C-alpha cells in the first residue's frame, strides 16, 4: 500500500502515492519522468543526482520520497524559466565546463544552491559547495570559472550575451568555442543509457529490454551435463536466409539436419 505524498516540484503541485522505500531520485525519474537528475551510483558518492530541496542542495538518491511531504523541490528541468537559459547554465557553456554532460545537471544545481546563499563565493567556498559532485572528465578549473562567471552575471557585473553564437563571434580566433551540444546538457536534456530505459515505452507500454549478469551459485564445479534441447530446437526452427544466386550457377536448396540428442555430455 502506497503512502500519500503531496509536494511541489518545479513550481507545480504533485499529489500521489509512493512506496515507502522509493528514493526521491527514482520518484523523479520514473514517476515524473524528470531524467535530468542522473543515477551515477545510487549511494550518494557522485552527486550526479543533486537537486534542491527546500533551498538546499541534496543528493536525491539518499532521500526517501515518502518523507518529503510539503517540500519544495527544484530540478534542472525547472531552472530555466520561460525558455530563457539561466545564467549558471549559460556560464557552464561559455567557460567550457560541459564535457560528457553526465555530472553537469548535478553540478549546476549545487552551484545554484551556493549562489542563492553567497553572492560572491571564494574558490574555497566553491570547492566546499561542490565537494560531493564528481566530474571524471576535467580538473574542475573550468567549472570553478563557470561558477565565478555566473556569480558576476547574477550580481549585474557582466552583461549576458544574447546568444551563444554572439559570445563566440567577437575576437574568437584562437579561442575555444562553445560545444554545440552543451546547452542541451546544461538543461538536462541529453539522454544516457539509463535515461532511455526509464523513458522509452513500446506500443504496448512495454519497457526497454534490460540485460542482467547471471553468475553461478558455485565458485568451482565440474560440468557433468548441459541441457541444450531448447536451444537446439530454436536453432533448427529457424530457416537459413536465402542467398543471392551467382551468375552462371543454378539455384539449389539445401536441407539442414538437426542433431537428435538433446543433451551435451562433457567430461
């Protein structure tokens, strides 16, 4: 039986029932289809799932959704308003702080929580605010520059460019240009493998196919026999694909005979 849950997500009221064991990360991704918060470890080690809960940056994989009744939650999808890119998102693009993009939504939300509290953060304060957010693509220098750039714009000390193209046209020879896919990554729109599995549904509502590793229950054992009857029957029921006839040869058909023994003996 689910537990009633009422909260506000990205400015909208949400009322539903959730399993007591469901994490906030899974609730956002699977229940609300907000895939911007990434599932990097599901143990609170990487920070890719960071969202803002009641004004504080929180790793959503560590929180139980059922305990957040009455809370106000902001995810990367709710950061930009009316289609306008947020200064933090813009700074991450222009400073080259976006690479693969997996950690970017969490980094941006942690930065948002910091700049809501501290208008002019020092490098030490930035490092402290982002200490739970890991990036495996970079040395964090571009990320620190992006945080400082966003802080300056939010303080009104830097005029924002009207577009990313404008920022790259003036005196840009020899400079790094913004990556074409970077804006989408800062909005949490880039899809990774698990995003596809959580979002995709077939015509009948079926989910994407998921594979699992199956390990033996015994570390060391001697294989005495293996039942291959189902595999053999499946292989024999499949008709071989017809091959195009070569010039100057006659069309012939071949018949495949299937092995009759259903079990494979090994020693």
